[in-house]
C-alpha cells in the first residue's frame, strides 16, 4: 500500500463559517492518497467539531485570545511538535494568525509549502505582515476568498509578491443548504411573521460594515409605495439601539422588525420574498449563498465580494447613488410571483455552478501551491 501524503490544516477557530470551510478544504483531497490533520487554535472540542472538520485527525488547542496575541508561543509549540513528528507536504492556514503559526514552524518541514487563506480585507495592510510574507515568499501562496479580497492583497503587497497571490472563492454544501431550508409557511411562523404580504430580509451583525441603516432609510423612502411590504432585520450588534430609535422616529414600528439573533437563521430564508445586502465590505458573503439556496431574489451593492457572488443573477445597485437601492426595492416588490421565482432559480443555478464543492475542488487543484502534490500522489 502506498504511503499517504500528509496535509496539515491550521484554522483560527471552530466558529462558523470557518469550521465548515475547514471541512470543505479537507474534502478536496482524495483520502486514498492523502491524510488530513486539522488543528483549531481556539474553540471547544466536541462531536460537532470532530464531524464537520471532515479530517483524519482533529486537534483543538482551545487557546484564549491572549494566547494568540504577541509571539503566539502557546500555538506555535504544539504545532511545531506535530511537524517534527510528521513531514507535512502542505500546510493550509485559515486566517492570518494561523498563517503566522505556519511560518514559524516552516523550518521543520523538508519542503515547506504554505497556502494562506485570506477571509477579510486588510489582511496584509501591516508592514510587519508584508515583511514576513517576503521572508517566506519562496514557499508561501495566498488566496483571497473573492476577487475583491485578492485585489486588496495585491494592492497592499505590491508586484514582487503578486505572483504568489490568487483567488479561490469559498464554497458551500449547496445541496445540504437547499434541503435544510424550511418551507415559507413554516419559516414565517417561526419568525412570527404574517402569512401574507411581502417581506424583505437582511441577516447579519448589526454593524457599520453591514450598513443596515442605509437599508432602513431606503425602505422608509419607498414604504408608501409598498403598502404590503415589511422589512425584517435578523442579527445582533452595536447598531441595535440606534436602529430601534430610528425605526421609532420614522414611525415604522409596524413595518420594520428587529428580531435579534436567531439560531440557524439560514433555515428560515424562505420567509423572505427578497434578500437585501447593503454591505460595502463583504469579503465574500456566505449569507448570499444561503439566500440563493432558498431561491430568494437578492439585492446587493455592486462592490466587494457580494457583487461577485450575485453577478447577473440578482439586482445590483451603486452605493454612490442611494436612489438605486430605492429602485431595486420597488423593482423586487413589483415583480410577479413567476418573476421572483425566475430570479431565485437563476441565483440557485449560480450557487450550484460556482460555489458548490465540485467547482471549488476544480479550482483548488489548479493552484500553484497544490499542483505539485498531484505529481507526488
């Protein structure tokens, strides 16, 4: 029997969506030829983590935020010990702190290869991080989870490092998402929404990056033209009280619902007649994939990762022209049921073609960081 090629994955934590993404990266490898060890730096160790990590071996270090500050010795030591025991052919590092740990243990590998996954904007905006990337660039490649994140990385890192930076969009289990979504009637019942009427939905942290205030103001401007429409905001965060006060000031208490955090909110997306994203800093937007899985038409700003996820299957608007959001809300409201189903189906088809596991695996094995592993396998 041929010896399997060992792969190490280092993940910042077990929180969603990074736990699920770690499992999908592991799924890209043929287990007849590769063995996967996944190390989570933070988060609890439980049956769910062990299952969703989808790895041959799962190690949860359960470190604190303090352990991951500064030199991160508490993380480096156990990972170095792993690398001294096994000569890993590739290290996949999810988020920057995992990448930093990978750089610190690289010398223990005979032929180090590191793939760093950037999940946010500004990952390389620090000169210190860029210096470390330069020092380890011979065996380090970075991927952004969207083209927008990739361009941000290239802008910060410059031409010398650009050859080691590319894009690898996130992926989701599209079939599992679609199967897990409750029917419209049940979803509305769970959210205590009326069976009839048009519902715009937004799910996410109530945070300036998500810019729910812009959505609220746009809804207020066109609400008189949409007498049967309601707006539902699901999520918690520092904008909760300002939004609550503004809803009252606008006299929209009967039209706008602040529902707070809802467990497994993705399963209730069928409650919406249209999903609206107003974020201008969306690195990717898995929540948009969830809306696509529910076959819900999507309205999104034409910037960041959201525009890439939605593309021509949704209604995009320019944040530089706020009235365009008003127009998109009205457009969605005035669609017939058949038109909304058509837009929803287009989104679902894009989800399956671009963001399901087969598309991810195909792109993954085209990366310069992993191509040589095919030859070894």
